[in-house]
């Protein structure tokens, strides 16, 4: 084969690759693109079957967003989500950091088995637990309160974050702690003063994941909360804005886009660590 | 200093136990206890309002096995999980291969591909609800404009049983494809280049290379991707809740959504718990396989 043919073949492979990627992106990103288009379109434009839906036939409008922010409970739901997220992150950090360190350094072979056991509880889905939990929540008087979510969400964030942090602590060389202990720190002191400052990246990852898990949770939120003003955003939008016969598609799509894309971008920055926790964690 | 009795801060054994105790207690209280409660509820007659409950043996399960909606939900659960996983694996493999090489702007491409996984699924599903709308579906509009649909063709995606099932499978694939792709990509990048080079020198073609080298080497990690995917698809009720609520006429009901509608909306906690427990065998098998994989990779 001549150099030219090699080149042509390389271009062909590149072109095919590009085509495959473009097709996949069209599939994965289209719903979000469609949300973005819909949220700025006049309702009369959206609801006219003769209009090409890919084009704007009237001037883009901010009316849907105005309705969303001022005439619905959307801001309240965003605030609720942030409130629950903040407290769950706090509880998760306080329990998962020591547990992760303990599994990485202090508990040896038993700890390894315990670690796998903790990871496997992540596989027990809300679907099996939400019915008994609904009874538990109402017996402690937390039904319809955001604190029910604050109480229950750590049950899935702690297992995963413990596992993730264990991985982080394991790669920190033991020598560093031993040196600190020779310098007069206790074991606990060495952990707090030496290991923790080196694990900022791990802690940050845990914060982001915990927050996104809270944001994505749906089943418990739907089960424990009935008052519209106490929904989180992932429950409020599909139940409260969709219920009824009139769909405010513009506002609805705005609600979905605004709540999902920023968190997606943030998550994307950490996704490699997340996958490492998922797979290396699971098979090693 | 040296002769002092060891304080808790230095005693590794007790420190280790003390540090892990809160996590264990939390998980035991909020995963362990409810799990056993679920087992107990499923053999009782508890409802949302009841103060007392009595043991009724396996009656709940016996009733379920004669309930056509339940049997349909059981079948749907398997269809949704396995069809979507089969599609996800094939598509994820193709996508991971084309993401393997480096190119400019790769991070944007990756972000766009990851969107369905990282955005809250309840909100993503609403996007699909609009795309699949009975009157304003953009898919129908486009197909008609391109001449694929004739003037009489206008499918109601979420209103006809077969189409509704296909729509739900599509949304599951959409949602789980990014996760499987990223997991597989991790597996593919960990294959040493030498192996590919050696195969090329030996004259292995595309298919042979794929089926005799790449796939066997990424098989364990592919299995991990599949197990997680099955667990997610198997236990999910969000997509169904948003798109069809199990309709039309319970034809897209799955165990998770049926457990919700029976246990919470209907108030029959005992029957709801019994329905949800049918998910357990699959989860137990998945956990067992994951552990087997873990052990095997430890040995090699």
C-alpha cells in the first residue's frame, strides 16, 4: 500500500469514528437540547402543529422562566434540596471519614470483609426498603418533614462514601503517619493532622457525590413527603408540575434543564474517581 | 511517655472499632432493620393505618401468584432489565471503542455522553415525556417531515402497550449507556498496547481481534458493568412513574412501581412489601457474582 492509501484509510477510520460519536451524542444529549429549546419558546409556537419544532417562529421568551420562578414552588424546592443536601453531606462526612480510615488501616483482614459487606448494602435498593421505612418514619413523627430525608439518605451515601474514602486512604503511604507518630502524635492525631490534609481531594469527591445522590433520589422523597412545599426538586417537578391536565411545557422543561445541567457539569469533573470507586472497588 | 498506659487514641484495635462503629450502626439501623421489617411485613396483614398486625403466613405471596397484574409486572421487570442491558452492552462497547483515541474537545464529547447518567433521572424522563408527547412529539413530526411516516401514521408512543414498552426500554438504555461506556472504557484502556501490537503482527483482523483478544480481556469488567446495569434497571421505578405510571392498563407495570402503587398509594403495606421482595433473589445473585469476580481478580 502506498503512503497515500494509508492516509486515506486513516481518514476513513477517523470519519467513521466521528460519525459514530455524532450519532451517540445526538441520542444522549438530545433531550437536554430539547429542554433548552422548549423553555424559551412561546406556548402558541409550541402548540402549533404546523410549526417546524426545530425553529423559533416567534421571538424567544422568558415568560416560562418567570412563571417557574415566581408562580411555582420551584425556588422552594431548590432550597429544600440544598438544605437536605447540606445536612446529609455533613452526616456522611462525619461517619464515612473515620469508617474509611478504619477499613484502610486499622481493621486488617476482618476489615476487608466488612468493607465488601458495607459496599454490598449499596446494592439493596430503596424499592425493598421504602415500605417499612415509611412506617418507621411515621412512628418517629417525621412524616412530611425534610428531616425524614436527612435521616434516611445517609443510609445509601455512607456505604458508598466509606468505600470511596477507604480507597483514598489506602494509597497514602504508611511511612508518613509513622513518621508523625514518632514525632509524638497519637494514632488519631496522625490521622487528623497528617492524613486528612492530604485527603482533601477525596473529601471533595465525597461531598460532590453525596450531593448528587441526594439530588437524584426520588423514591423516598415521593414516599415520605406529601406537602408540595416540602418536596425536593427531583420529586416536586415530576409530581407537582406534571399532575393535572394542563402541562406547562415551557416552565417544565426550564425546571428540568436548570436543575440537571449544572449538577451534571460538576459531577462530570469527578466522574473518573467515581468510576474507579465503582469498579476497582468492586473487583479488587 | 513510654510507660503510660495506651490511651484510646493510640490503641489501634479499639480505635479501629470505634471509628467504624457509627457507620455500621447507621447502616444496620436504616438498611438492616427495614430489610427484616420488609420480610416480616410480607407475611403479615399490615396496612398504612393499622396499629396492630397479625401473622398470615404466605397468603400475600399466594394471592400475588394469582394476580394477573403482578405476573405481568414480574415479566415486564425481566424484559425491561435484560433487553435494555443487552442493548446497553452492545452500544457501550461500540461507543467506548470510538472514545478510546484522543482528540481535541474530547471532554465536551464526554460531558454530552454522560449527561443522561449524571442528571437526575426523574427530570431527564420528563424531557422524554415531552419528546414522546401524544400530539406534539418531535419524533413524529420529524418522521412525517422526512416522509418516513405517511399521513395516516401517528404513533402514540406512551399510549399503546408495545410502543410504551419500547419507549421505556429506550429511556433505560439512554440512562444506563453512559455508565456502562465509562466502565468499559476503563477496562479497554487498561489492556497493554503490546497485546494489540502482537495481535496485529500475527495478522488478526477486526473481528478476530475483537472476539479473541479485546472481549475476553475486558470480560470481567464488562460483567461488572452489566451487573450494576441489571440492578439499576431491575429496581427502577422512576422512569415508569414519570412516563406511564404503569399504564396503559398496567401493561408497563414493573415490580418496583407496582410495590409503590400497592403499598403507598393503595395503603396495603403487606402486599407492597411482598411484591418488592420478589426483587431480592436477583439482587442476591448479583451480589454473589460480584463477590466471585472480586475473589477471582484477587487470585490472579
